[in-house]
């Protein structure tokens, strides 16, 4: 629960983006715990458990793209008061994709992570992905960021 821990978690999240954009799948998988759990949404593989299965899911999902670019935004990290080797984080990400046939699309997401301190450093124990806005790929099913209802067609007065 130190500034060094926060920096290490920020570096882990950035390294995930670097390695996934480079299609270095083994390096991506190494950022997860052996017993990790991921859920990138129902249209992107759903619930997957175990590092090897997560590795394979990420490899298959990323193989669909010629290029990707994952850009991190704000991140809020909370450390577990009862277990100093656990933390949670909510991190905003914009992920741009170029498919092999040229189609481009973008996802504005939140990574909901549970992090564990291991002998190798901080690792992703859980990663769930919620979508806020998806551009140019409406046919994929997502778990959406919960949002309170607002009145339809509300117009602000000048």
C-alpha cells in the first residue's frame, strides 16, 4: 500500500497494453496469476479461467486484428485493508482495432481488475471488461457500464 505499489500496478496495466498491441501473447499471459479469471464480455469470449485458457482466448481474439492500440485513461486503485497483497482497480481504456480486411472500430471500456502481489510482482487475478461506447462494431455483445436512467431527449436550456 505504498506509492511503489501504485506505480507497479500502473506499470502492469501499461505493460498489458504494450504487449497486447505487439501481439506478444506469452508476455501478456505472464501478467496474470495462474488461477486468473477474465470476462471480456459475451461477444469477446465471456468468462475464462486459468492462465493458459486466458492466454489462448487473448491469442484468438487478437488474431482477428492487423493492428490494435490500447490507450489507458484514469485509473483508481484501492488496496484491501485486510490483505496488503490484494487491490482492486477501475481503469478507463480506449481500444482501437484494425481488422485484416481493413475495417476499423473503437471501444471505450473500463477494466475492472483484482490485483494480487506475487513473487513476480503485481499480477492480474481478475479482469472484467465493461463497455461504455462502441464505435462501428454494434454486432458484438458487451457487458455495459451500469448507468442510471435519464429522461429521453432531455434538452438543456440555453
